[in-house]
C-alpha cells in the first residue's frame, strides 16, 4: 500500500431523485479532492436513492440502471478528470427481471470500474426473500489498485466478522464500508474498530445522514479507523467530509503515541484447527422481537 489520503463524504440525499443525487455527489467529490487532496473517496450506501425506496420492488427495478451505465458514467468521467479513486454505492438493476443488487463499485483514477461488490448480507427488511427488494450477492471482492488492496463490504456486512476476515486473508489492506446504519453510535463505532483491529486493516466507514423515502433518519458520524483500532477521523451528524493520511506501515507499534513494538499478527497467529465448525448454520440462543422468515 502507498501512503495516500482517504476521505469519507456524508451527504443527505433527495429520496429516489437519482439525477439530483448524482449531481450532488459530483459536487462533493470535487470538494473532497480540492479541499482535502483526497486520492480515495467513499460515499455512503445507496447514495443515488437513499436506502429504503418505499415503493414496490417492481417499480423500483424500473427506476434503476445496470452497472456500468447511465447512473455511473458521470462519476466515472469526473474520477478520471480529478485523478481520484471512488467508492460509489448504489442500487443496481440486475440482468434478470426484478433482480436488484445493493452494490458498491470501485472506480479508479482513469474512470474505470475495477470492482463491483453486491451486498452479501442484506438487512432482514431489505432481503427480497423477506419481503424487501435486494437480492444478495455471493462473492467477496478485493481489488488491487494503485493505492493498495481494497476490500469491499456494505453496512450490515460489517456485523459478520467472517466476511472481513476473508477479505483480509485475500490481502485487503483497506476495507470500505458504505452504510445506512440505524443502530446506535456505540454499535457503529465498536464494530468498525473491531473489524479494523481484528484483521489489521484500515476501515473507511461512510454513514448516511438525513431521511430516506421510508422516513428513516440516519446519524452520520462517518469514521476512518486504523489497523490498531485508532480513530483517525470522525464526522458529526451533518453534511461534511472527513479525511486522513493512511500510513503504509501501520502495525509497527502496539498503540498510537508509543514506540513499544507490536509483535503479533492476528492473521498469522490464528489456530485454524479449531475453526472447523465455523460454516455450521445456526441461530442465537436468545430470541429477537421478530424473525423475518426467508429462504437461504
């Protein structure tokens, strides 16, 4: 990984007004590059529409476009003009009728799409099998870029430590987590820190703010976390940009502010013999208020 400045941009969307939201993303992308000298910019989940469409999935499908396509071309062009890498999350029309992916695309500084990740763990209300609109993906994505190896997840994916561990084992140095998170700030913070520290990766977590069409309100507080669990940048609950310089040698010392050497590696030190049952299906011994039934 090379030293570079990474940024998270958190902006409120106009629900389901895709062209307006793309215009707004272009404006804020320019700001991130010009004001912060960002070389990698991460936007929040479903930035072209907002998270909840609040319309029948069939109608929502017709609103969307394939990737690449009309909803990505302007950001691709601007990324090339500015010489910046962009994580641009949006709902994507699948090839099959009615298939909608919650996607995160990685655009490089030439305007090329290097990666397209489909959310593998849609939130229960989002899953098409549970009455929602999103078809889950089934592939992990780690992309080698000029900046470093970037792994991609989306929001609820971050609650599953196995997923980020797989990305780290595939060589990810940075994990991007665009989100539209509705749980507490404490949950948001400690999960981002845990995934970063567990796997010795940078976590770039961009969270939504403002309302979506379903009248869900998001609290922002995007953050950049280092591979030793340090908060390098933290946003407030308003529209703004955060940025931090990413050190290409971040686990030399056991904590920030000290020169005490770090002598362990969570990936190397695993005892893989005890993980044989990790792929077993299961459920919590405690009951949530409601389980949304779905087929796996």
